[in-house]
C-alpha cells in the first residue's frame, strides 16, 4: 500500500511540474503575441513602446536629439507610441546593440558610421580623411542622393537607417605632446575606433593607432594605455577627457556622422501610419540636433579652455597631404564611385 502511495505522490509531483512548465510556456507565448499585436496595431493594447539603446552620455547632443524625437513621436501619435531610451551602454556597446537590432530584440540604436563598415562596406567613405570640403558640403551630401542611398544600404542586414546626426569634425587631442603637424604624431599612441580606415589613417600620419572601446577610453588615457585620441569637441568635454588631455588640435581630419538605425524586423511590424510618425520624428530630431551641435561645439570650446586645454589651429593642408594617397588607393569600386559623386556635390 505504501508503495502504491509513493507512486501516487510521484505522479502528482510530475504532473504538477509538467503543468507549471506548460503554463510558463503559455505565458511567454502570450507575452510575445501581445508584443506582436501591439507592434501590428492589433488587440486591446493601443500603445507601442520602442526600445532605443546607445553608448553616449545623457548630456551629449545626440542623446538630447533622441529625447526630442521621443517627445515629437508622442505628440504625433497622441501618446500611442513611446520610445524608451537607454543611454551609456546600458544595453551593450555599439556592436552588441547592432546585433540586437538584427535579431529584433531592440528597436533602435545610434552608431557612428565607422562602426558599421563591417555590415555596410560603403560606409568606409565617411572614415576617409578630408573627404568633405566644409560642414555645408557635408550636410548637402548627407541630405542628398548619396547620403539617402547609404541610409538604406543596411536593409539586407535588418538595419534600416532613419537619419544622420552631426558628429562634427574629428581632431587629435593628447596628454603631453601637442600635435601641431603630422610629424608630431610619430610614435604617439592614439585611440581610434575599431575599423580599418581609422587605423590606416593614423598609421599614414606616423602615429600608432590603438583601437579601444569608447566607454573604456577615459581609463585608458588615465592609465597611459594611449597617449591621446581623436574626436569632436562636445565628446571631448562631455566625457571629461580635458581632465587628462591638455592639448587639442583643430586638424579636422574627418567628419563621421552618427546614424540612427532601426531594426527592419521591428519596422515591418509597425502600421504604415506609425512608420510615417517614426520617420517624421527622426527627421525633426536631426534638424534639432544640427542646431544644438553648433551651440554645444562653441560651448565645448570654451569649456575646454576653462579647464586649461590649449587649442591649436594647425596647417590642415599639411595633414591632408600626408593622407592623400589613402584616397587614391581605395580599392572598393563602390567607395571610389561614392568619392567621385561626393566631390561633384556643391
């Protein structure tokens, strides 16, 4: 009798375990179905929430532009579409966020054009030195045929470009040795983004390129892993690199835009009207950010000086001449064609 009772108890426990597992699976399926229904505008859930992850500080102009997009999207949709923004690499670094876009677990991210060369080889054109004649020329290209074509190049990788944000001109800054000519870069360890073009550019100027994740750069500078870096003024000041680096050279070697990307898998689930609202809000955030960038760049210049940073106006042509062979030696025929088309833009 006791043996039969034991079998009975074991049977009850197994039954309960199977039932609880089945119920948990049912809840997960219901949750996923509810999400899909919300993205498709079906069911009782009227609100759509899009997750946006990026690596920048909350004071950065690009983050402020994303907040503007969030506000405008809420206004356009009457509160039915929201954007949850996760800054400072909370959801992962740029590469990790891109991977999440590709599998559809993240709706949006911001990445520098240089960071997606491995996904979209044509993006190499932005990392090449001295491609743009001026800031006006840069924006005429981005808002024109060339720029809009490049935004759509990632569709086959589930990466839909929504808009560009101004990344300003990139410049060298260092801890001890001022960079006033290309010769000053000889033997200097410069942090670069992890892409072949940026590495080749610093090498061509005589420097020692060292790829390091942006979030790890402050520590790398403080510990002497690198002697300096290259970036725009707002990024230099918002990340307090002026606490370590006291020399900033305005060589303006490249203009690499930031790109707001959306997962094509998420985009395709949105109703057409919501897609229009998302694109409109993104476009308006681009214009907001352009104006804010100009203001923040001037403020950053004064902030850097206030913290004892010496700003150097250098002979830009000397730097451009040093890397001119890079433009002539571009192997990718598509990038060569883009360079020709960019040069023809006024």
